[in-house]
């Protein structure tokens, strides 16, 4: 009895080796063994007395090879010939040398290394670049003036002097990097930023959001767009005019935001300017009546704007990134 059972298992093993499995698998009694310790198993143990004739005569269902992404399923009925004669124990006397059904199915998850691009597909390189940091680094705040004696003869004065020196060194370093990489001229920079100042205010007065997008950063554009929506709900239109020349313009702070510590040229420069100028303003309702301001009068306005420029984007230009209220 035991000997016939052993021979039946041997025949079953040889017949199952008919399909050409991948070379990395080898069959042993009751299990598959992979050389890299990926386990696979029968749902029942072939060596127990319970699993002998009754188990094989009823057919092996759900024979699964578990390999993370591949599962193989076969049935005894597809391996043993259906027309073969059975002996008294229910075993076939002649094993089949042909496997009628052998399927390999893939589960839902697949390893990235096993995914192949379809024929004719083109590889596209995706390059992500930052157009703006989206924040103001160390925004300017006016500092409380201190006397000469307090600055040089008290501990708090020494501490304050140290902080002021560090801030001035940061501004000097940022301007020096700007001059080295992009070329910086104070006179030309002031002329350019004043043109931007006039252009942005004119676009805001007209409500031209499409042109406004080109001269401000993404975050500032969102802020100005919301301001225009609130203004249009109150006033129908406005008149704005800059009285030239401006009264004064001066640099309050310069900062550099580096993206890569190993490449300081990949950075953004932020310049905080104080612009003092005379302006004319008038607002109208839907009927064209004046509801605010007077365009015949000049109003002295002091604005603190932060302009930003990239040092590594080709053709980069100055854009407004923030307006500070101090």
C-alpha cells in the first residue's frame, strides 16, 4: 500500500514536469522551492495518510504558486489523462505526458522592474523647476532707534549692534551675488523697478489680470486677484496716476534664498524697496459718479515692495512678490 502510494506520487511528479517552468524553480514532493527562498506550497500535505487516495481522486483544486506577483494554477484533471484506467486505489496507471491546461496569472501589483514600456512608446524626461519660493525671507521690519551711549556701553546695545551688522552683511552678500551672476547696477535697477511699480499699479486700476500675471509671482497674483474681486464689488472703476518723478526710492533689505548649498548660483534674490511718490486716485460707481478720492489732488504715498529675481532661469526678470505693511 505504501509502495504503490510512493510510485503514484513519483508518476504524478514526472507528469507535472512536462510543462517548462522557469529555470529558477525546482519541484520536490509537495512543494515548489525557489533558489532565492520564495516559498510556495500545496494547500494540503501529501505525506499525511488522509491526503492519499481520496485527495488525489477528487482532484487538486487551487494549486497555487505564490511569488509576490505571479500565481500559477493547475488541476490534476488537466495533468492525468481522462481516459486512463484507474487501479483499485484510484490512481491512474499511465501518467499523461501532455498538460492540457497551465495558466500563469498576474495579481494586481507588479514590480516596477518587471514593467516594460509598450512598443513605440517614447520616453519623456520630466523636469520640475521652481519659479518662486512663494514667501519673503526675513521680511523687513523697522527697528527701534537707540542712542549712542546705549549702543556702545550696554549689553543690550552690543547685542543690537551685532544683529545690525549681521543683517547688513546678509544684504551685502546678496547684492554681491547678484552683481556677480546677473550684473547689478543700482541706478538701472531703480529705473527698472520704478517702471514695474507704475505698470503694476496701472494694471490694477484697469483690472487687467492677464497682463498682471507676467509681472508678479504666482502667490502675489492670487493675492491681487482677490483684492480686485473685493474692489469690484464696491467700486465699478478707478482712476490712478503717478506723479513723476518719484520723491525717493531706497533699498531697505536684500536677501538670497539658495536652493542648493553646493551651487549658490541656483538661488533667488529678494530686494525690499521703499518707494515714496505722489499719486492721484479717484473711484467711481456703476453710474460713473465719484465715490472716493479726487484726481485733482496729489497724495503722498509710501509703499514698501519686495521684488524677486531668479539667478538661474534664462531670461529671468524682476517680479513683485510682496507688499509689506509696516
